[in-house]
C-alpha cells in the first residue's frame, strides 16, 4: 500500500522482489494469475504482498510504471540514434519483441478497465512528438538510410 513514510530496507527489497516476480509471472501466464502465484514466485507470503499492495490493481500499476520506465529507455535510445529511420525501426522492433515475449504486457496496456491505455496516451504521445520532429526536417527520414522496396503484383 502507498504511504508517505519511507519503507524499511527489507520492505523495499520485498516490494522490488514482488514487482519483479509479478513481471515474470504476468509475462509467462498473463495478468489473470492470483496474488498467491506472484507471492510464491517472489518467495514471500501472500500477506507480504498485501502489505505492499492493497490488491492486484495496485500491483499492476507498479508493473506498468516499470514498463513505462523501460519504454522511456527505448525511446531515448531511439531518439539518440543519428539516423531517424534506424532509430524508429529499432524502437518498433524492440517494442514488438517485448510484446511477443511478454503475454501480460499487452493485457496491462490494453485492458480499458485498468486505465493504463489513457496513461499511455498522456505520457508517450507528448514525449514522442517532442523527440522526433526536431530530428528530421519536415518529419522526413533521410532517404539514404531507407532500403528501397517495391511492390510487385
């Protein structure tokens, strides 16, 4: 549960273990697993999970916050790429690979009842529009870096 008082060191470690275990369990089995399964994977009792999180929704929020931090790192790396096209392709590939390997990621981000899809729009749309247009004139990528493709019928 959230509180203004700082957590003790062991409580911080338990919270981090629970969130890490939740990410692994959600990735493998989706977000419909029980908190008992998360506790077992974290090596703590379910009571410890409930001391740190009031329920599954709060745990999903914590996992989502870590996902957002990971995606921010990917966006920053893509924006730092000297060639905008290479950065964009790398970003989209990395996101697609994560979604393919993480069953729970898509569920966390798209289940409307969790409210994360709105948070994604609020967070990433302003961030991406601030990073990318300044990198390329009139929003165009350098033609030298794009492979030429043709569609044949």
